[in-house]
């Protein structure tokens, strides 16, 4: 219900603001909102050649590209006069996101098709885990911990295995694997849900823990920093780990209090303490490595573990062919059944993804987001907050809405303020330590057709805020 109202509000406000700007003459054309592409220049007016100064007209006619550029402080602030079919188009600035129609197209070709491919493959692997009986054994071993956090989930239930694989994939920075595992977990939890249109406690807890995104190896962040020639691309690794762990604990406590979970359980405390011990050991090991060794370690360990998981499942399945035969299957036919299931899941969630992406496109291109982020920046500057923190805030503000949008702001912060500046490093930690909240809710609840998400959105946004505060504190200490 809350997500539905939010979706309606941001679309309505964005469209009203766009039409208002056109009506009062502050916008020359709104074609970019519908047909424009990200980073295209805005058309701010059109002129005839006779309206230009003689020197500018001569420069345009003499240019091979029939254009004239008035340079600003950055390339994004350049104003370009281009002669096309007797009319001079004046362009400036850069579009924040794709327009509505390009967003619809890219939602299919750039997002849905790759997502379906990932889903299909990993769902096929997961089907082997189910049919071989391995998921039941894994759930049996992990039940003592999970029944404390998810009291509604019976011991040895398959959902425990899926959630474990999802958390492990997030932990290793394997987004392509985390989503299929997570969707299977939601489907399995939905089987236990007595009210199919209303989110269960277990689904809310799982999604909030998933969104907190406890991360060990922020591979993509290190890659972006390396591409910007950071002195030590992996120096944000420790702040990312600490911040994401704080977010995960916050999610557990916030949702746990609402669900009256017993935090005094010895099993639960030992599990949390064990995770902290593993993190501490890994941090100690990684911080002792040189730059080349860190890059090698972070670049390989996650993929090695993923391939090892796939190999382990296949070997286990091969040694238990009789279990498949008893079900009238073999290993490959079981894999194919899982692939078909993943394909169907991808088709089911597409309408939810499309609706959210179009809303975000309108929100970004309307200029409302820039007004909000700019207003917050002024408030923080008046409060004498460090300018490096303020410069990184757009990443934190946009992260719950759009991963690609916040990534663009992160790269822009690196290029504008320096990859090793406080803004450059803090924006990297912001990007790593939070999830695309609205997209995640739409995809995961959409996959099981849950309409009433209860307090999921408010809890996840509160966790996002805690991650932002934690990132600022941690980065201020480290850098």
C-alpha cells in the first residue's frame, strides 16, 4: 500500500512539475522527458542564423560540424550552437536519465533479458539442489539459527537454503546470483504465507536483511575506483564491510523489535559473534596485503567461490542420481525444469520493474530530484557539515531509487572532486552499503504478487538512513 502511494505521488508530482515548467516558459521543450536518452544535451532554444551575431554565424558556417561551443567550467556546462536545416539548435547541460520510451525499451533489452538469463540458469542449479535433497540437508544444519530470526519458518524448510545462498551471494558481491536465490526464497516463503496478498513477517525480515547487503568483497566498486586511477582502489573495502555490517545489524534489530524476536538467544548471539569474528579475520588478512595482492584477491575469490558452489551442487547431484530417478527425472531434466521456472519468474516480475523504472525516469528528468538534493545540500552546508560529505550526498539520496543513477553520481564525484577525495571515497561507500530499495521491493514482492508490503518500505528506508550515517562516520575516521 505504501509503495503504491509513493509510486503514484512521484509520478504525479514529476508530471505536474514538468508541465508547469513548460507552461511558465522555464523549459523550451519536454521532448527529452518522453524520447530523450541519458547524457543527451537539453535543447534550450532554437534560433535562425540571422538572429546570431555575425561572428558567431561565420564561425558556425566555417565549422565542419556546423557548430559553435561556448565553454563552461565543465563539459556538462558547455553551450553548443548547431546549425541543422537552416535552424540553429542551442543545447546545454546533460539529461539525468533516459526518457519514458527509451526506459521502456531498455527495461526489456538491457534489464529483463539479462535478468531472465541469470534467473533461468541459477534456478536450474537450484532445482538440482532441491531434487537431490541437498537443500533439506543444508536447511537442517542451519535451522537452529534461522528459526530464531524466522520463527514462522519450520525447521528444514527449503526457504532456509535459498536465503542462505542469497546472503552468501550478497556477501561475495555476486549480484547476478543473489537475485535468483532471493526470488526463490521469496517464492518458498510465500508457500508458508497464510495471506497471499499480504507480506508475512518472514518475508519482511528476509527482504530487509537482503537489502542491508552485508558485503565482503565490493568488486564493482573497486573496479570503478581502479578505472579512475585511484592510488589504492581497494582502500574503501574495509569501510564498505563495516558500514554494510552496521546496516545488517540495524535491519535485524529494527524488524526484530517489531516482530518481537528474542535477541537473548544464545544461538543467535553466537551466530552474530561468529560472523563478526569471520569479518574481523578477513579484514585483518586483507589489510595486510599490498595493492596488487588486494586487487588479485578481491578480483578472484568471489568468482572462485561461486564456481565452487555450482561444481559442488553438480557433483552432489551426480552422486545421487537414484534420488532423481525415483522422481522420474535425471540431472539434466531437473536442471531444465528449474530453467523453465526461472523464465516464468522473470516474466512475472517484469510489469513491476517497468512501472518502477518509468516512475524513476520521470522523477529524475523532471528536476524534482535535483531540487530536493540541492535543498538538502544547502541545509547541510549551513550546518557546517564538511563539504566533502555534502558533495557525496546525491549518491546517498538517489541510491534507494536507482542503482545506475547513483552510480553515475558516484563516478561524477570521483571525476569532479578526485577519486581519492573524501567525496570520491564516501560516494563509493554509499553505493556499496545500501540497496535499490524501491526496485527491490517491486521485484521481490512482485514475483509473488504481494500487494500489501506492510512496514517493509519504512524499515528499509530507515536502514538506508542508518547506512548513510554509518558511512559518513566510518569514512570520516578512515579518511
